């Protein structure tokens, strides 16, 4: 199904799933998902898959055999899908039997591809109470919320492979700073951070943009040598290709460090996979709703911020009662007057 959001001009594809109970009957669905995954649009799949992803998604009954889920796990990885998570109880299905025969599973979920997470990173799925059914309905809310991202300084390990890195750090660190020890350390660290930011921009620029630029330059150089096999074109191709390989390695190292993944299957670099992992982790950091002291769920950035301020305001704002300072005299004095002067 095609969908459109009032705050976004992009087209969204949503697939609703009601999978068969038997494993061999679900193979037709997996084949169709593979065909539909080849799309240029944001794509989301939501519904009842009738299979769980891990053993933690089942409670009660016999121990689950994870081999029953291998096809489902493989389809998620092959299609580049990310679980969008949920709000509420962890299980969406119950057999409603008595006592020890009762079983809970998470059979319903929402999955999205990388383009969906890029366009709608704040998509929120809430598990609603079940009424007259053994399944709990899922409510998906799409919010096109634009965040003002604060970019903090992050040290990249690939910098240490540059010949001028250590010279830059040493030159910056050895610059003289006057003051007490804490002030000297703080000033040097702040100065070094600024220096490394400027140095990285000068040495590398935007690595991801540069990689795409050199890729186009390699294609252009190959076309030129096919049209005119002269010495200049022959010398240009390996030079441009070397720069392209260099920036591909930098891109790989940066993405690997950001995603904190130190293992890869044999094969080509899959930057799309890394970006999907980063967006999936970033999505889990979003706060979509909070529960107040009265048990009421609060949504919306402004409402959440106001509730948080009120909560901590009440916590740190004491009553009008005066503190009995006489009890503080029972605490052993550990800081001398000389120590206090040094701290000040």
C-alpha cells in the first residue's frame, strides 16, 4: 500500500502481514518480501508474522527451538530491515490457557528499511490491549520531527595512520599555558579538540562526499582511456583509483568505529548495512512518550520537556521547612582550612 505524510513529500510503502501458522506455508511470503525489498522508497512491514525472532520473545511452555526462526532471521538480514521496537508489554500474543499451560509470544512487530529510518526516524509503535482476541493490536505513529543535532567531538582511530597526526598533536600540546594545573589541562584539551577538528577538515574533508566524488572520477577516467588511450589518461586512472581506495578504507573504518562492530563476513564493504545499524541505534535513543506520576502517558516534545522539568523541579525544590544544621556538626570535618583555600 502507498502512503503519504502531510509533513513529508516522499512516498511511503507499507506492507501489512498476516503470516501462516505453519513454517512451510510462510515461504511464499518470504519470497515476496525479497521481491518487494528492491525498492527506492521508504518501506515498512507491520503485522502478524507468526514466528519469533529470538528465544527471549517467548514466555512459558516448552523451550523454543530457534531453528524454526532461521528463515525469518535470514529474510530480515537479506532485506536490510530493522525492528522498530515497541512501547508497552513485550508480548503480543497469548494462548489464554490456565496456569502452567499459558504461553506468551511476540508474534507481531514492525520492520523498516534504511530509507524509512532516514525519512521517518521517529516512527513509534505502541502495543495496545487485546480485546476479544489472542493478539494485541499495534498502533504505528509516523512523526516527521526535525531535530537540531548537536555534534560532539569524536576521535577517529583512522587519524593515527596519518603521518602528520602526531606532529600536529605534539605541536598543539607543547604550546605554553599559564595557570594552575586544572586550568592548564582544561585549556590544552579544549585547544587540542579545536586543532584536530580543523586538521581533519583540511586533511580529509567530508570522507563520505569525497568517496562519491572519487568514484565518479574513476568512472570518468575509465571512459577517457577507452576513448583515447594516451599516456596522460593511462597515468591518471591509477592515481585517481588509489585515492578512491584510500577514501573507501577511511569510510569503512569510520563506519566500523561508529557502529562498534568489529566483525564482518567476508566480502565487499557494506556501508548501507552500517548506516542501517546506526539509524536503528539512534532510533532507540528517542523518547516518544513518558509516564507521569499519575500513570498518564504524555506525548509530544514540548509536553515531555515540561513534565520532566516539573518532575525534577519538585524533586529539588524543598518544602518551606528549615534544615536543622545542628545535625551537620556530627559529621567529622575532613577538609582543613588550608585544603579549602587550595580548592577555591
